[in-house]
C-alpha cells in the first residue's frame, strides 16, 4: 500500500517567549522525512515549536483527520516526555502511528505500554528502516523494527549502522517555517539558524556519555562525510548561523582544516557553531583558520574541575590540562561555552558549587551545568548501583540518600547564581559582540528587545517572590 499523505511530527512545544530550544531544526526527523520522499505521495513536516495553531491539540487532530493517512513522530529528548505520551494517546484511531528517535528507542517498552495507539517503533537510525517499511516489506523482515502482532510486542534484530556518505541530505524545502531568535515577541529574523551533520559517532569513551553509542548500545564509530559533500550542503543553506551538530567537529584535525580552507576559498560568509574538546588548543594553525572561516562559538565539554571526577568519567585530561588549554584558547576571538556535570558519584555540595568559580578562573565565557544522568548503556550504571546510598531511576536520574532530587535542584541554583551575576551577564553580551557573533543590525534589534526582556524578568521575579534576592545579587557581588 502506498500512503498518500505522511505527517512527520516534531512534538515538542515552545514554552518560553525567550528560549533557544526552537533555534535549530529537528535534523534527525528531517533526515528520516527526506528518506521517505518518492515513497509517499505527499509529506508534511510539522514542528510544533513554531506552528502555534497546530500546537493546539484539537487543531492538530482535526488536521490529521482531514489530510493525513500515516503519522511519524520523532521523540529524541527527555524533556516533555510525559506530555508527548499524552499527545500520542489522543491520536485518532485507524491511522498508522510510527514512532522513532533516540528517546523512543530507549523507552520502547514504556511507550508501547502507555500509548496503545503506537503501532510501530523504529529503533536506532531510521533512514533505511523507514524506506523498507514504506516499500511494503513484511514487518517481520525489517531490521530495527519493533511492532505489535496479535497482542504481543515483537522486536526484530538491530539494524547495522548506515554509511553516512550514502544518506541523503535533509531536504530543507520540506520546512514550513524558518528558524530564528525570538525575544519577548520581538523576532530577530536577520539571525537565522540551521544545523548540518558532517559526521556521526565519536572515538572517545567518556563513561557518562552514550552519544558514541546509539540507544541500542551499538558503538557508533567515527564516520565522516567527504569535505566536498559538506561544502556543497553548506552552500545550499540560506541561514547565516550554522551549527555543526557532530559530537566533536574537530575529531579529524586534517579534515577540519580542509573544511576551513574550503570555506575560506569559496568565500562562504556564515557564522559557525561547533562542539569541541579542549585538545583543540594543541592546534594553533587550525584555530587561526577557524577564526578566518567564521567559527564564532564553540561548545566545549569540560565536565568537572576535580581530577578524581574527571578520572571517574574517563575524560582523559586533568584540571591542569583544562587550565593550560583555556590559556591558549582565549587568545582567539571565539566565544567558548563550557559544559559541566554536577551530582557525580561521591561529589560533595561544595565540590559541585566550585564549578562556577572554576569556570571564572579559566575564563570560559558561559556555562551549562547539568545533573549526572546514568543512561541505559552507561558504564557508570554499575558503579552507581554498587555505591552505597546511590540510586538510579528507570529514567536514568541519579540521586542519593544525601542528595535528593530536590536538593540537587537547589545546588543547581547555587551554581547558577554564583556564576551568572549581573556583571557576568554584561561581560557575556560584550564577548558575543566582540567576536562578531552579532551583526550590527541584529544587535540593534536585540537592544530594542532588551527593555521587554528586562520587564519580563522583573515580573517573573515578583511572581516567584524573589525580587529582593535578585536585587541583592544585582548590587552585591557574590563571594
């Protein structure tokens, strides 16, 4: 049977008027939707973060009933997982419902149990799987598929990982919207965002991270696309800010240099964002080419200021290495955002809070701090379960008898307010300007939006009865 109209749905919704969640497209879902081209008569790619009308459940259901005959839903993240399950329960009967994505693969059994409307779950990377399904291949013969059959759940054999050079680039013409920054109702439409995947997998084996594994536990070894194919895709992207969504864009230094050279040679004027490790500091020639080719923001995994935790996480470097690396990195006009993990096994509250001070000491430009999660195939799972007083929920949330979920949340706030003082926020804004991340026109739009943003922050602080504390932080420097 050839389906007439397939819906590819990104079910996440935007909750804040000032959020970066909606800046980038759902690249994984776009890859899968593109792979379905020619196998269905019509494809609708719907991102609920940007379609406010269809984000209303009653409108979405009416749209499906009027136009759609098969539904594909991508579930990639923990956020909004419960809400997405509730949405799936409301899907009209009689319409095949196929679910995929990282989180869906992790929670296959739970999704089948809680969402009776789900017919099929595509596990792992779904481009080849969905093609076989749409061509009408019998379900029992499709690798990487889980499905209902006579009241039972059948899990077929895992699918081997595909060759990244054989995958079609996502068809951006399928999008119903552009991706740009929005602040309190002010659209900074001159700042448009897109993402490109130039490689899959990672050669490192950090114990907290399962990105080098797919959610089936299969090791995704580093596999890169050709430089020519990457440049050709970049040339076809209209957005002026592009995220390289590779786990580590600089895994192959020579390839990274070749990409920078090609960008410079072809005079591509874009601003680039990429993920990196601190070892990048060893390659000054590459850093110079990155600056020339338009790299403005790097997302760097630091994880912890403590050597014993870095060893526990198997990061492969020490605090001193981090300090020396940033002494080099900060010489280049690039904005560095550092990732940290707190709530590690055996970590004390003061060790957690030191993250903020350490980040300032090494002059990282901004930080994200997240609680340690123990994923399904994480090597840390056994360590956590064997450590007295530590517990892991079925969702991978780590807590202990000493540090409950609520206490870890409070510690997270301590890190936030210790690092993000008003002075620090001003410094961050100045750094974004100095590295050229904002164009003059964009900066003017942001300045126009700033009063609205300030009023919104004050209103929020009043509503949460913490305006007094916020004012103290504004005028009294945190110690």
